């Protein structure tokens, strides 16, 4: 490989080279260029990366920075490669075959499609790694970095074939599912997310498919990726392009919280990060603004009902291509109130309020006004959504259906009941505020 090739990656969509990503080794700035053919026949991969190639290096950096792992996994990836954590180019170069969505970023020498290969991850091997994950992490397998995403939970991207075998795919195969595990100080986190995700689906909200599975003593949530589809007949994985909220708004990944500088006394008034106001403003540019606004309202109201305070700018995504700009199914739904060790503050304010226990009719009306939502519509959607949640939880229908689908012990069922009671109390309170929302002038 020549030195010039080392500083350039081909960008591919559906195995077609659509452009290239290059790093200027004198200025250390990124440049993303579409090919002439893609400029004529393709689509912009982000609202801020137009087909005319007129965009700044910062936009390309933000787009790719948001596509990479966060937290401890990001540090481990950089250490594994022997580069700075801010060296986005080198990290994309290493794991560019399995980022979120449909795009791959590969060196020109790897332009030819490799034959599909599947490295099965036996349960015993996974359990052994999980037993020692605090020491060895989940990033590197067979001396090769595999995209793992850090956050509240440890996560690992895997391919699952038609027979249910779990492992790592290469060539025309890539990850189709995400395994999510618990950290040692977060007991019942997997059960919590499983319950919240199933509740979301049960009341009719578009939600990622999840399953619960125990690997030895380790509970796991298996999340089916909505940007991937395995086609068994051709033994390949079809990819669909998605962007997250920070990419949608052209924000750095550190701006996923509205208070991008934190909630310290001197900086808490600075709110340049992702916000509900910015997300609602963007719905005007989506395929169906009315449908998108309603999705976003229901998403935020449900987050309030389940006390998912950590619903930040990277916890919402879009399908984004030539014909579509629509919200993906919901994901990362967790009741944060059940974990006092986590920060009990809203990632994005309701109107002007970040304190979840101070969300009453006035704050809901303020949310409606700041996001230009009709207050009668908000009142009606809140009531309808609350009724659906209350029906599932007050009758015990959801817990009954979950215990039929999977084997849970008595302690698990007891936790489900605690969680159900917590959500039910919050939902009934929010429902009681609905009637006053249209009457309030902020």
C-alpha cells in the first residue's frame, strides 16, 4: 500500500463505491467527497453533507465521530490501534466495515468483496469473556477489534445466522444484532430494559425487537438491528442507512445532552446540545412532518412515563436515504429512576425544566409551546398513551405475556412488578395533568 492509499478510504453503499474519505496529513483535516456518478444518481448521506461536496471538514468529522463507539470502548479501540481517541480517521479505517447503517469505509486495496465468513462465538467462550470482562473488555476478539458500543451497558455487535448461531461475520456478512450486558453495579439493568422495550411494543409504539437470554450467570438483551436484514438464500446482510440525532443536527457526540457543558452553576444555562426544540424543528424537513412530530411526541411522553431520563440526542435515529427521512423504531428504553446511582436529570429539557419530578401540567404546556405543538393535541396524545400503558400494567397483562415467552425466576418476576408499579404511578400522575395543559398560558 502506498502512503497516499493509507490516507484514503473508499466509501461504499450496497457494494458500490460512492466516494472517498481522505485525511490531509499536513493539516490533519478530513475531506469527504462523493463520486460524480453518486452526485448524479445518489443521495446525501447526511443533511449536512450535501451532494455538491461543499461542506467543511468539521461536518465530516462530526458525522464519523458519532458513528464510532463511545465511552470506555472508544478508549480501548484507540489504545488497541495505538492512536489518540480523537483520531477518527484511524478508528474508522479499522472498523469501517461494520458501522451503523449502510455505509462502509475501506482501504482501496480491499475494494473487492471478500467471501462471506462466519466465526461462531461458542457460549462457553462468551461466558468466559463475560466472567473477565472488567479485565479484558469486549472489544477485541482474535486480535481484531470488533465494534462494541459503551454506554450505560456493555454492548457487543454480533451476527446471528438462520439457525440462531451467534458470532462475527465478515465479507458480505456483518452484525445483525446487539448483545447488551450488565455492569457489576447495575443489577437488573437488562431486565429493566427488556421490560420497557416490551411495554413500548405492547402499546403499539414502533420499537426494536428484543429477546432476553442468559449466558451462564450473565443476563443479556439481544436487540435485533433495524438497519440490517440477513438474507439466507444469498448468505448476505442487507444494510439500511441510518443517522442518529447528533448526525441529523450536525452536533459533536459530546453535545448529545442539551446542557453540553454540564449542569454546574456557572454553565448550566448554556444549552447548545441536542434538544427537543431542535429535534422538532428538524421534523419540518422529514418525509412526513405531521407523522414525525407525532412519533416524537409519543417517544418523549413514553420516556417520561417510564422515567427514561437519559433519552439524549444519540438515542433517536432516522432512516435516511433518497426517498425517506423517517424515525427508526425506538431503542435504549430504560427506567433510570430504578437506579439511584445514575444521574436523575432529563437529558433534554421539557420546556425549561430538567428536574423530572417537577414535570407537571405547566411544564408540559411549556414543552408544547417551545416545540410548537398544539396543546390540545398534546393533551389528547398524553391521555391516549397513558390509557394504553395503564391497561397493560394495571391488569398484569404484560408481565403475564413475558413470563410465557421466557423463563424467569421468582426474583425476576418480583422485579417486573416493582418496575410496573413505578411506571404505573408515574403514568397515572402524568395522565392527571393532561386536562389542564390546553388551559395554561406560558
